[in-house]
C-alpha cells in the first residue's frame, strides 16, 4: 500500500514538473506556425529517422543480451525476449521516470526466469557505459564547437552566477555525505540475521554479479561496437530528422552533435519521457544557431513525438508478448497438474 502511494506521489510530482515546463515553453505558441511547418515538413526524412531509431533499439537489445548471457544459468536468451523487455522498460519510463530500468528486469524474469538482481546489475552496467559515451560525445561537441560553448558559458554562468548558489550546492553535498555515512553505520550495526540486512546483501550480491558481467564478456569488442553504434544511430536519427525541415536542414554535423548532447541531457531529467526538459533544451540550443524560437520548439515537438509514438507502439507489442507468454505458462501449469 505504501509503495503504491509512493509511486502515485512520484508520478504526480514528476508529471506536474514536466507539464509546468511544457506549458511555460509553449504558452504563447502560435498554432499557425505549426500548420506552416507541417506543410513544408518532409515526412520521408521523419520516417528515415524512426527507422534509424529502430536500428538503435536493435543494437541496445544485442548489447544487453551480451551482458545477460554472462550468467552461468541463463546463457542463451532469445533476441525477442530481450527486445520486448527493453521496450517494456521504455514505455514504463513514459509513465514513471527511471522505473523502466527495474520494470524491464521484472519483465525478463517473468518471461525467462532471469533473476531481477542480476539483470538490474547488467542495466546499471549499461547506464555507466552510456554515461561514459555521453561524456565522450560532449567532449567531441566541445572540441568541434568550442566557440558556441564558451559563448554559452559567458551568457549563462558568468553573467548571472551568484556565490550563494555555490554555498547551497556545497551544503547539500555535505548533508548528503553525512546522511550516507549515517545510513552505512546503522546498516553495519544490524544483526547478520536481520531480514532487511539479508535482503540488501542478497540484492547487492546480484548487482555485483551483473556489474561484473562486462569483465566476463567473451566478445568485448562486439560489446564496444554495439555501444558505438547505439550513439552513432542517435546522431544519425537527429541528423536525418533535421533534414525534414528547411530551417534545420543546413545545420552542420558538429551543430547536430551539440543538439544531440542537449537532447540527451533533456531525456535524462527525472520527468516522464523528457517532456518539457527535452523541448526546452532543444529549442534553446537551436536558437543559439540562429533558428527562430518558434521553429526550434516545433522541431523539438516533431523529434520527441516521433520517438514517443515509436516507443508506445513497440511497448504495446511488449505487453501483447507478455500476455501471450503468461497464458502459455498457465496452460502448461494446468496440463501438468492434470
């Protein structure tokens, strides 16, 4: 009951923040601009972008499958079971931010019997690798568009930076560190037979098994190749959809790289599917490249909507697969009992 209430509160707060940002960004938006934009929009390039994003999901599936198959008890998991689990996680993230990571592990357990803790360890490994990739492409964007970043730094930081903000950040970090130290000290004092401690230690053991999976990989180069291809497809997805409109078609590859970085940061924000944060950051960075604010906002809507609709369709497929799998299991169980 408490868990359900907590999830409901989390959902309401994150959705409220997302809608507030979205409303503030589009409250003065002119619908005539949207109609004009759609008349000039190349649907072909939009579909090419969606197709490339599908290739990205395939690469993510193959990469996750490599990590999962390091388990001694689950060394051969079907591609589509992993794919539908991945898409289920994405669609859950549209409702509850960051809940998709755990949800796809539960989905995998229900369809393959794979332990949730071990699967979650592999997901954390993925997230660490993706963070490293994001840092790398941010550095590349910084190198190729150094002037743009210095202008942004001067405008956003040096012009309005207050020392009180520094004190706030330092204080928050100190409080967090003290709280973490206290929690660790309390945990160590618990008896080894304490149910909570036993569950935490078992969960930690599963996480370590999943995280260590990358060192057990027999195909480390293949794993690296999948990781590179995932982010290459992200870039190509953004580049192709920029070709769909006249205003963004002339953006250079280096500029698209910066747009990709900003969009990725927007999607990381703890709101449903990056709603609001993605749109705000994309519209802002496009304005830096001389694109009108209204055009940047529309570009953000087209890019975000095309990806969300794709995830929703594939997420529906994952639900159908899960329902069929459970029905099949019930039939097998009833046959065995009889």
